[in-house]
């Protein structure tokens, strides 16, 4: 099973859109996928039409001791969701005094009797107990990146976080992929930012570095109004607009994610 946390400490960069639609694209390719919505905003859950109050959510797993299987919802034959709820916002406070609070999710994943080809985690846009759990519980990190220069500054902060977690809590953790989102391929800025990012990762020659061998996926996600509209209908892009540019881009990304794993230098450890 590949476990991947999708994270960016800046909101509004396509993180949740990517988590939902990459999961749906992998499921469309008949890979078994579980998406864990670990964001208290619960946007991934709302995106997939899960807004029921009172049903089990990831809050019950993190705070009340429930198992992932107790709260997991089936989206289709290949796709499951562990939904979130606004209650999760209080978890940071409720877990403050909990011994081993940063490994709660990892332990629940290890206890889960059902295995998947892919386990994806949609992380909160901040560094706290929940994000720590996501990084400790996964072996890979995907970074959605907007093609502008301020995004490169945010990337450097995330790399520092990944490095600390890899050194202290999860030695298997690697940043394996960068996904260019909200791309405008005709602009010079987009090309320059991508080129700078590629040059940075190519220069890393130490296999011990958590971002050694990081791939900037060729499949960039273009700006597409259909991607913005789909959440209001509670559907992934493949249900809402299956022939849109957004659907095309996420299909290409899913195929690349599947094939890229074998070529990653640290693949034997993932």
C-alpha cells in the first residue's frame, strides 16, 4: 500500500481538489483507494457529498478511539472516504496532553484490517497535531504547487517540516512528488517557476535527503472552472464533467503517479 499525505501549509492552492480528484482518478483506474479527510474544514468530505452530522468521522478515530473501519464510507467499488467534521478543530486542544499523540493515525492505519492500493490523506493547511499525524502515518508526501514565486517560498518551509519529521519520527518519509496546480501554461511565469523548482530538486545528490529524487509531475493541472464547480454538486470531476480539461489532467496525473513509483530512488523503502 502506498500511503501519501497531500500537504501545503498555504490554503487555496488546490490541495483538497487534488486529494479528491487524484483519489477518484486512481479509483477510475481500478486501484483501491481510501481518502482520509484530516482537515477540520472537511472540504474533501463536502466535495464528495458527505455532510451528514452525527455520523462517524475522523474525529471519532483521533479522539474517541474508533477504528478507521468504523467510520469509513464507500463512494464506489474502488473508492472509500474517511470523512471529517468541524468537530475535528477541537482535536488539537483535546490531544494536547495525550501521550504519543503524534502517532495516533499511524497506529490506526496499522490496526486496520482492510488494505488498499493507495491511502491518501488530505492535510490541514497548518502545522499542528493533525498534520504531524499525517506525516508520521504516511511514507510519501505530495506537494500541490501554484506556479508563482511566493509558492516557492512556502515550499521551502514545507521541506523543513518534512526534514524534521523524517529525522525524528518517520525515517521512511519522503517528498516524492510535486503537482503543479492552477497552471496557466501559456504564461512565462509558470514556465520559470517550474524550471526553478526542477533545478532545485535535480541539484540534490544526497540519497539521505527526504526530497532526493522528488519528481515534478509532467501532468500539470490547468485552471478549469469545472474543477471549481464540482464541489457544489458533491461530485468529483469525473462525475461532474468527465470530458473537461480538469478530468483529463487528473487522469494523466493518476497514470503518472502509478508509473512514477517504480522509478523513485527510494521506492524500496516506500
